[in-house]
């Protein structure tokens, strides 16, 4: 399910397209610092493998979203995994273009997608999860109104250490 084009103050959110499937994008997924807190860190990626992944969204209720800015072009992606019978969605985000890090683009995109899901699509709950060590993501979830709702103890192994999964959610106003 594609999202409509969403224009924010400084970026545009749009369905991931073939033009986003570049060596630059693939290099983000193969950069250990970019994928440090992602399960993508366990795989080596290619244009072909990324194309297969992008195609997997076609005809599903899920969305693969590209984030573009005027100064940087394509800076990262988001995924929305919907559970339509329960009117929920789970979000994930990756800003791969390092010059865009720390500029507030993630919060801008995250807020816009949450608003779209909760208001336009009338979902009742949006969730996300991250490693307890991923302080930037924890800050993003809190900054955009999500509340921590639980932990899965020792869910991941990061640098040889067991790390918790932190779960967060935002709800629509009934």
C-alpha cells in the first residue's frame, strides 16, 4: 500500500521508486555505522537484493517510503508494516546519508507519517522498537509523542553484549 506524497517543511516523503535504488543507497546498508542498531547489519546488500526487498512491498498492506530533501536528495527510508484487522502499524526508519544526521529530518518524517497513519488512515496505534543502546532512536520516539510500553530483555546481541529491545507506541485520540 503506497502512501500519498507527503510534503513536510524540509523534506518530501514518497513511495520508494526504482530511481532510489542506487549504489549510494546500497552503500548505506553496507556501512556498519549506519546499520549499527539494525538487523540489516547481519547481511551484505547489493542493488539486486535491495530491488527484491523493494518489490516485496508491491501488493501488500505495507509501505516502503523514501525521504528526500532539497539539499541532499534521497537521505533515507521508512517502512510501515500495517496490521489492518487490528488497525495498527509498526514504523522503522533509516537515515543513511550521514550529512543529514542530527538535522531533525528523522523527527520531521516520523511525525508526518505517524500523523498520516493515525489521522488519515484512522489507525488506532502506531508502534516502534529499538535496541536500548540506540539513544538517538529512543529520543526520536519520545520527541514525537510515543510512550515506552515495554522491553524484551536480552533480545539482541550487540558487540558481544546482550541488549534489550525497547517497545514504544502512540495512540489515536478516541
